[in-house]
C-alpha cells in the first residue's frame, strides 16, 4: 500500500524530478571537469610542474610579441605592453655586447630565457633583417607574487582551483550518478500513475504526438546550445582567472539543468506512452498510418462485398477477361512496338502466375473432396483445413465443417438419448423385478395348494405362466441394457465354430423335431477357427434358434451352415417363416419389433437385437436377409490361421444344455 501511495504521490514525484535533474547536471559537470583536468595534466603533474609549463608557453608568446616590436623599431610599444603587467624583459644582442633592458630589478618568481637566432627573428618579423646580429638572448622575468592582474595571475589562480577540485570531482560524479539512476528509475516506474486509477493513464503532455515532440525537442536543443555557446563566450571575456572558470562551471551547470529537465521529461512521456500502449498510436505518423489503414480496409471490404454479390460464373468470367486483357497488352507490345523480349518475359511470367493459381485452386478442391469423402465415410470429427483457402472454396469448406459438427452433435444427442432410454429401462426393470418375484413365489404357492375349485386352479396356472413370461421380458430388458452399454464381459479366445455348432444342434434337434422342423447342419471342409467368447457366441446361437422355433413354418427345413471363404467364417441360419415378412431388415433388428404383427406368440422382439449387439462386441458382423417368407441370418467372423492354438469353448455341452442362456423372441 505504501509503495502504491508513493508512486501516485505528485509531491514525491516532483521532488524526485528536481533532484534527478540536479544530479544529472552535477554528474555531467563533474565528468566534464574530470576530462578537462585530465587533459590539463592535473592528475599526473605537480602544481609547480604545471605552472612552469604553462608560464613557459605564455612567456614564449610574450617573447615573440616583444621581438616583433623590437625588430620593427617600436620600442615604446614594448614598454607600453609591459607596463602594469607581471612581465619584465631583457634583450642581449650577440656577438655585439649590447643590451635592451625593460627590467626594473624587482624580485622575479620565474625566469625564462630564449635564444633567438637570425632565422627565427626573420620568421617572427616576417622579413629579412639587415642588421648583422646573429643571435638575441631574450630573458623574461615574472614578478614574484604576481601583483598585477593579468594572464599569468589568472593562470596561477586557475591552477590553484584545479588542484583544489581534483579531489572532489570523482566522488561527486559517482555519487550524483548513482542518485540520478535511482531517481530516474523511480520516476520511470511511477510515470503515469494517478490517484484513483489502477493502471497508468496518459494525460497532459503525454498525449502529444511523440514524433512532433521529438522534432521540437531536437530543434530547441540545437538552438539553445548555439545560444549558450555564444553567450558563454561573450560573457567569459569579462572575467578572468578563477572567476572565468567559476562562470563557465555555473553556466554549464544551468545549461545542463535545462537539457536534463527536457530530456527527463521526454523520457517520462515515452515511458507513459509505452505503459499505456499508445507509443505508436500517439505519433503523427502512427495516426496517419492508422487512418490510411482504415481507409484502405474500408475500400477493400467494399470491393470484397461487391465481389461476393457476383455469382461464381461471373467471377471466373471477370478473371478470364482480365487474363485476356493482360495478354492483349503483351501482344500489342510484341507486335506494334517490337518489344519481343519484354513481351515474352511478361507472357512467361503471366503463365507462371496462372499455373500457380490453377495448382493452388486444384489443391483446395482436393481438400474439399477429401473432406466430403471423410464425412461420407462417417468420420464426423474430421475438419477441412480452410486456413489457406479463399473465396467460394473457403465458404464450401466451412459449410462442410458445419455439416460435420451438426451431424456429430445429432449423433451425440441420439446416443445420449439411447443411453438415457437404456438406463431408464434398466432402472424400471430393477424396480419391477422385486414385486414380480413376490408375485411369482406366491403364485407358485397357490398352484401347489389343493383346491376343489377348478376355476381357481386355471386362474393360478394363467398367473404363473404370465408372471414367468413377464420375468423373462424383464430379464431380456436388463440384458439389452447391459449389451447396449458394453457392460457385458467378453473373454476373447481362439475357438472352433464346429464344436459350438455341434453342441447347439444336440440341444435343439429334438425340440425342432417336435415342431415339425427338419434340421440340416453342414460343417466346413476344414475346422473353422475364430477369435470369440465361447459363452457369448453360444448365447447368440441360442437366440437365433429360439427365433426359428417360434417363427418357422412347420414341416419345413432349417439350415445351419458353416463356411470359410476369403479369411471370413460365416455361420448361416436359414428357415421359412410362418408369417408374412412385410417389414424391412433394419426394422427387424430394432428392439420390440417382431415378425408376428398379430403378436400372438410369446416373443418380445429383443432376441435379434441382443444377438447383433453380442456379435458386434466380439468383433463380428450379423446380416439379415428377407426374401418373401424366406429368412436368413449370417454371422461373420474373421478366421484365424491354421497354426493358432485351439482353445476349447468356455462351456461344455452339458452346461450349455442345462443352462443355455440368452434370450429368445
């Protein structure tokens, strides 16, 4: 909370801004002084060495001025030049022993002697000297203590100031630099935060275009730098010595304060615009760019809308007309202007563009064809990739994807509905089963009671028979629910179909004979082996033969045939129906649908549905064929290679006869 209040406080940000400006200016002045002192040699020379070198250079310049006046015959000017200064001079002519003295004999702090030969004198005088003096010995005396204010005294004072400041320049530069970095980081971090706002906001100068602000700041900086240079140079002439250096430092500090204030303000405006993500949008160039972009997008959307209104035939016609127009222009260039080379080059380029377009368009059509084939094959989850398509192909791909999604949703809704119905059947069946068990038990007790009333005995037998039928129906409903939801355990193992068929024939041969049906069983030439669950496959055969018992025409033949062909084992059940089959095969597979429309038989229409579900769970396929009154069921499984180890069925013939399992119609 304190951190949040600190970054939103205008007072502390203002204080930090002023201190940062001052720190940056002090750091810059200190750095400039350090460079200046290093250049002057303060850090590797003593004060006396530095003064001696500086005074020597100044004395040499004064010597050249004096010699030029002397050789020009202006000795009075020499006295005027040296009057009121710390410089005195004595000139000795050689080899003639003649002396020109401008020295009053006062104590001298520094003495410099210069030997001027004739060549140097002529170079100073800038013309030949007619006098026959070969050399001049010029001695410059500097008054001790520098009583007069001139350049020598100013140099001495400036050197003293240099050596006083050299010890504090580096600490001042480092301290002010560290403080400036800390304050600038704080200002950049807190820039844009205002009380009452959770995020940074751009207000005031921060809303100005940054490019215009940059140009204005650069132009102002150049103009202000030129003004500072001219002003500091003119005013610097008024001062000398220590005052001149102090003025230069003060003027430089003020100049740097103004520059750092403007630069820091520019940095904070940049930080605010970056935080508020208006850095590019706030510039004049950015505004012109976005305006142009909006206009271009509006124009392109208008063209796209007009293009979308055109039929596909018109679109291709316009494209073809454009191609013909381009080719006409190329042919005109080739024939009339005789520019065959460029015409052929453009023609080849056009053909390449058309070829790329045709190949790309063919690729889009191929994707659409694959998508349609996948959907037709039932892969409703497949999605056509329309990311690289355009135009009508993209719309068609999106339509295919929408169709797939809609069909998938319909299938999911239907499967959900089927699951709900199955769960409802299971729950209701369990709820009915409990009272039904009590009814069956008490009915059985009533039947066992001895009574002289024949009507009561007849009614009791009817109740017992119908309650048993109702129990069988409920058990079949539960079985359908288990098979439909996949809750039936399937133990797949290699087994021989002929063994199961032999067992089922032994179970039903007498029962079929009692109904006047002749069973004809035919095995395959070689033992047929499949991968299945023996117990569940027994239930399938049991259901199918129960159907034959209930619906086959008496005094007809029933065929059970096992065939193996092309790696597929087919078990066929054929019979002639006693009822006219005027319904389709798909309807016969539905639950509670029976071939007996009068519903006089005891079937419940669940046998075929259970059988088909069990076959599908084991990886097989069951097909029904109806031709008039002829009814055929084919159960197909993939055959196993001959070298597979044979595992006997999970049920023996005795257990199958005693407990055949499965539900019949």
